[in-house]
């Protein structure tokens, strides 16, 4: 089932676009903060990994050249996804990228019963943490796209916009 | 915001070009531009505040943000002359030193390979193979236990070697150290015997013109320390004592921090050891093949003050008895003291008191398992304190306490301003310096000191969870210390843990040992150069 973007009410559009921009802002700043901090590395987070994939994440952290690539992809990934969501530019791809990245963060260090992490958390979490919630919010954005309503996707996917459809019908 | 108010100018609706878009439509496409304005306004505001804070801290401290000015391995010289090295004492430490010199026992290679196969993150083998080829061969071996002598010979001819040089000829075993040193087969010797042998072997080697790398503690007694110092000072041999902290980047950086006088007047330094397992308390494995037939017991106890019948415990767990070593003094206080001496250049203290007891490991040992020593340096207005227990694992680290700031030195290094600092008072009041977290941390292998980091990263740094690399490689400080010794043998210079600091180490440790054993405050007489 696909909900057509024309069917959103103003309130729905406002809420969805606001959610998209806020998540975009968060990604964008996370990326910028990492790029501009010469000391930042994902090594600590990866080395703390638990659960099924801990071996994989740990091996990423222990190989300095691989770690360099991981840090690069992560920082720039965050920046580009953030830009995509805020600008509404290639929104679908950016949203999918964001879901993938958050899924990696989640499975690297899931807050399951019995797992403890040295990194202090700012709240209390059991199975569900803010990473999982942000991930779910991005799945919502994927289900209810808004890039062609508010965003550069209007220009990129001009032919798919309601405005273009309406123009076409008016001339028909 | 519904899409029913569409303005169109009558152009062809089939045009795919979005220039046909309404003004309102264009606004919707570019709606987030002002949001970026808000973002970057806030971003630059935060960045400017961070930069001001960082620059204020850095200009105040006048210490470079980068790694230590002199990183030992940065002065890398190709190993020119081939050196023939002997090993005397191939227990745990001897085997580790020889491996870090490029000769692992084949069993070790196999177990490290297996460990890597099971767990790709296990880098023991990789670290070993990435060592620099030091252009040496192990030509001679001496150990009073047959099994260990055999192991040393096997290691000397190991096929899997850094640099892929291939196997060397098997080393020759000597039953007595004198024969090894007199053989003419060695240019340099690594001494990793129990402490009661150090001085005899060192002095004999020095008399033969053989360079010496000796494990800590340098000697078992004060007199031996004088004898070793005199012998080395009157010779051309290169003497290195085995304190690998001399090669640690965080220790070298800590010295720079002291030179920049960031801590203000330092009145107290606390070095600590906390261990909580039998191995850490020297309850080492007794080898199943150890027996009067395989161990030359009489030779082993030759320099010991008390001769006793053959004892496996005493042979394999020698650190538990004053006959062979000095317990916590020579084993672990020596490391902490040498770290303090490297960073503060304190030298020999004026006085020492010590206390402690055998409180947990009541297994027949005569050295304490809980031990504190307090040294006074009235000329420096400084107390250096050492505190150790072998029955608790809480990490306390090494802390330098100044009026203006405290410095903690471990794998990483952190400096935290003091709430009542005079020097930083203004900056603390202005909110530039936060006394609840380090002013900066330095993590070896990273890009430098860090005046502005998140709490999370500081947490990782303090836990030592971040890996240390040098030039993209994990390097062992043992390897660097051996390399430093060989470099000086070949090219001249002063080894980082030379005879002068080694002598200070030995005397300082012996002051604590004597204070403990004699139950009194002992002093160093700088004129007669004696502990009194």
C-alpha cells in the first residue's frame, strides 16, 4: 500500500517535514563534529562491541588502516545523510543510508539484558534505546516521504510532483 | 499546504524543465535554506567559544599539542653492524625480552598463530612480525634449568622472524655464565636472572667489554649497586636497565608537561601497584620437569645469603624471598620510582620510611604483599609515596599533585586544574578551565594533546580502551628499549635507562627495603654516598 503524497493534510506534512529536518540536523552535526575533531575515532565504540557481531566490530577497531576507512565513511556518511534530510535532496537514499548506519550502531552495542558498557549513557535503556527510536523514526520517513513536497527533490523529481501533475492535467 | 493552488503561466505542460515551477513551489524546494542559517549560526558560535577556550588553555600552558618532541623511534638508524647477543636467564622475562629482540620460541609462534586464527583481533603475532629486524643473533645461552636452556636454544634458531630473515644457527648452551662471557661468542648480553645474580654477571661482562642489558631491579643489595656502578663507569660498555617506561610516549610527554611547569609547585607524588591474582603475587607455575636433576640448585643459590636445601618453590617463585630479590621494592616500586625519576628527575631521596606486611599470601614467603614507602625530598619540597597491595585490583595509577593542577600518568596522560589553583584562578572563574574534567589529555599514538573533548572520549581515554599505535603499528616498549640499547652500542650516545639512573633506582629501592626490614627511617648520605 502506498500513500500518495497528495493525501497528506497540512498538519501531517508539517509534522513529517519537521521530523525529517530534526533528524537531518542531528546527523549533520554529528558528522561535522567528528570531521572537525582531530581526536575523534570510532575505535572506543567499536572495541566495546557486544553481541553476535562484536568480533567483526572489534576487528575493525584493531586494524588501524581499516579503522581510518571506517572513521572516514562514518563521518562523511553522517554529513551527507544529514544534508540529504535537511535539504530534502535524494531524501529516499539518505533515509535508507541513515537507517543502515543506525542499525550498525545498534547491533554494535545493543542494550540487551546482561550487557554493560564502559561508555556512560545519559538515560536508562533496555533493548530499546534512542538509536533504535531514531531508526524507527527514519523508517516512518521512508514510509511517508516528503522530499518532493518540501525539498530539493521537487526540482530533482519535478515530473513526479503534484504540482507538475496538476499542471499537466490543467493543460490536458 | 495542500496542492490545489497552482499557478501556471500557460507554457507547455509537457516541458520537463522545473523552471515552470511556481514561486511558491520553488520556496518549498528551498525551504531549508534558513534552517541552515540557524545551524551554522549556532555551529560557529559554539566553535568560536571552543576555540577561545582551547587557545586560552594552550597559550597559558605553553606546551605543544603534538606528541613528545623527541620520540625515541623517530631517530631510526638502520642497524649496521651485526651483533652477537647472549641471554642469561630464560624464565618468563628472559623469554619475553628475547622475543622482543626478534626471537620468539617456536611454541609461542604456534600459539600466537592459533590465537589469531581463533580470534582475528588477537594481534600478538602481528606485533611480533612487525618488529624492526635488529640485525642481531642469539649466539649463547645460559640457564641453570635444562628445560629453559633448551627453550632459549630453540628460540635462537626460530624460523618465523621479523623481517623474514630466516633461521639463525642454534645458540650454544653454557652451563656457567662465566664460560658464556669468556667464550668470545658474544658482543652483548641480556641478563634476566633473579636479582641476586645481576651484579656478579654484570661486573664480569663489563670486565670482558661486553655490553649489558640488565633487568630491574639492578641489584639485590646496596653494596652490589656501588660495585656495578663503579664497574660500568670505568668501562666503555653500554649499560641499559630494563625499565620500559623510558620508552613510553606518555612518560616522555609528562616530562614536557613538568618542564612547562603546568602543575605549579608539586608537593606530593603517589605511585601505586594494585594486583589481585596469585600470578601477580609471584605464585608462578612450577614446571613439571623441575627437579634436582634438571636444575643446578647449588649454582642458583650461589650468591644468595642463606643456603637452603633444594626447593621448587624457591626456584620458580624466587621473588617471594629476600634471598633472591627484594619483593615489591625491586619488582614494582622500582618501576614506579623510575617513572617518577624519568618525569621529575628527583634522584635519590634524603630519607625513606616503609611499612607493610604479609597479610594475604601466607604461603611461606618472607617479603611483604602489602607495602608502602614514603620518600622525602626536602630540597625539592616534595614527598614521593609508593603504595602497593597484591590482594586488591583497584587501579590507582601514578599521580603528580601540584598546587595548580594534578597529572595522572598511565597509558594515557591527563592534567586537571586544581579548584584552588592560584595560577588558573582567573580562567576557572571565567569558565575557560573546568576543574571537574581534565584540562587536556594526551593519548599516545593520537595526534596530540586534547583541550576540548567530549566526556565520552575522556572516559575511554581514562579506561585505556583506546588502542595505541606508533606510525600505524602497535609497538612493544620492551622492543624499543632493547633497540635503544643496540642503537647506542652501534652509534654511540646515552641509553635511556643508563647506569646513572639505574644506580638511583637501585639505591632508592634499597632504602625502602632497609627501612622496612630494619623498622626505621633510613637516610642517604650524599657525601659518603651511603645509606645510613
